[in-house]
C-alpha cells in the first residue's frame, strides 16, 4: 500500500455514481481511479498500483464476481482488499456476491459506512470488525440511478 493517501480502483459503469463517489472519497482521503468496464480496470491494474478495489456487481462486459475470480488469480493480495457494491437486490445476484466471501454494500448506501468498510480492508487489525455483509440503509448519501 502507499504511504500517503490510499489509491482505490472504482469499477462502476454508472457515470453519475462513479463521479460522485470519486469526489466524496477524495474528501475522505482516498485517491480514486475510475473504470467503467472490466477491460478498463484490467488496463489500469497493469499500469498503476492500487490499494483497494470496489467492484460494481453488474458491469457491461463481465459480472463483478467473475472479475473477482480473475483478480484472485492475478492479484491475490489486492483481491483480499476488495468490496462489492450493487443495486441488484435479486436473490441470484446476492447469492453470487455472498459466495465470494467479500464484503458488499447495497445501493443506496451511506458514505460513512462505505468509508468505514474501506478502512477496515486497508487495516483489518485496526479497522472496524465486520461480518463481511451490510444491510440496506434507510438514509443515503448516494443513490443508484
């Protein structure tokens, strides 16, 4: 990981969410790189070191869990510092995400909870204790389109 601000790769195909999260995360001390597709994410990962990956489950070219499987093969340490976000509340999508064993947040989610989860991934010994799952939040700082 970097010594200064953590660098986060956000893989989110919805431009408004990507831009809003990037701006908000900047205020919380993260440098955010954005990719709208898995192809873009792979290209960024081959060129730039990152500390965390946030993966939207529904992407235009590859499902998020399939990308995670690739990430586990190519960047196993980084795969352990990944988090899913999704607006898909369907049973199959949630079962697929839960099968990965990675934490996830359902859109819309509170930014404070999001940052809390990211910091826990950066430093699991010092960060908050999580069960790897979050519940639907009634109040949100960002919502799905």
